[in-house]
C-alpha cells in the first residue's frame, strides 16, 4: 500500500512536469510563429510563389504586415475568422479585395506596387479602419 502510494505520487509529479512542458512548448511555438510572420514573407519575396494567408477579424489583420516583391503578382488568402464582413484595401495602388463573409476565405490576387516602400492597408467597411483594422504592405 505504501509502495502504491509512492508510485502514485511519483506519477503525479511526472504528470505535473509533463504539464509544465505542455504549457511551455506552445508558448515557444507561438513565439516562433510570431517571429515567423515576417519570415513567412520570405517565401513571398520570391515573387508570387509563396502563399500568404491573412486572417481578418474585429478589427485587425493577422499578420498586420506582409512583405512582397516590387511588381509581383501576389495571391493572398483572406480568411475571415470574425463575425462581420471584411475586405483588404491597399493604399497607393488603390486595389481592394472583394468583401469576405464571416467564416469564408477568398483567394485574391493583386499586383504589388512597382516602387519599393511601405504602403498602408485597411478594411473599407465603414468604421473598421478607425477601429484599428489597418496594416502594412512592405514592398522590397
Ligand atoms: Cu473590416
């Protein structure tokens, strides 16, 4: 009985340790993913070969900044994970995606500005830009 109890204690502390690991690992992957957000653009800087997914919700884009090559034909998957319609407008070249319904994804292709620089992006649904639904398109 005493042995059993000891075993149970040991197992519990192991579980405890495993639990701590389980908590720590996603935190690290989240950090990596956050860093990878910019790095993910690395695939796209090749000029349209990479795939960019932008999650749209109230009232933000994730990632907020994407990086593309000058003049590239870029296809982004606009995934609306929110509860309202959203779209994606690029300042300077005045291109706007179709409106995306909640829970839907749309693949939208645009031609990146030929001039390197940072362009503002925002949602054209009234009020959303003011509520912070803005981002950046980095062209380099
Ligand atoms: Cu919006």
